C-alpha cells in the first residue's frame, strides 16, 4: 500500500528538479499531509522539499542528511 502511495506522489512529475513546489503539493495531497502532522526527511540534500512542505502545508518537518 505504501509503495502505491509513493508512486502516486511522483507520477507525472519532473524529478530532475527536486524541491519544486508542485512536488511538495503533490506529496501533501496524495498522503493527506496537513498542518497537524510531522515529517521526517532523511537524506535530504539541501532540504528544499522539506522546507517547501513546511511552507506550503504548515506541517512540522525535521530534515537530516549525512553531510
């Protein structure tokens, strides 16, 4: 089930440009993410997607990366 949700999040999106606002909106819409939820982004790189989720949805985001 989780794999299906993840696949739906990214269906039709151009993933060569991570961190686009449309990616954050699609993830939020597909997963039912709202301002009362928390997100853990692991291997986040620059953390743009997590920052966009926080800004677009108002959820609390924890971002981590090895660097």
